[in-house]
């Protein structure tokens, strides 16, 4: 697999994981009226930072 193709797959994987986490958090807030824990929000922010670094890397 080429380096570009591998990066693309990694980005897809990260996006899919972020999307799942955000959907779960959204459901907790809207349906169960549970606010997310600050550490959970921080974890998602870190994952987004990792994704940005992956995308920006050459």
C-alpha cells in the first residue's frame, strides 16, 4: 500500500472514530440529558489534534 493511501485510510479511521464518539456524546446530551465529562471532551479534542497532525504531515 502506498504511503498516501495509508494516510488516507488512517484519516478515515480517525474520522470514523471521532464521529462515533461525537454521536454518543450528542445522544447523551439530547436524550439522556447528561453533560459530557470534561476529560471526555479533552480526549476528543486530543483525537482531533492528532487527526490534524496526520493530515498536515507530508
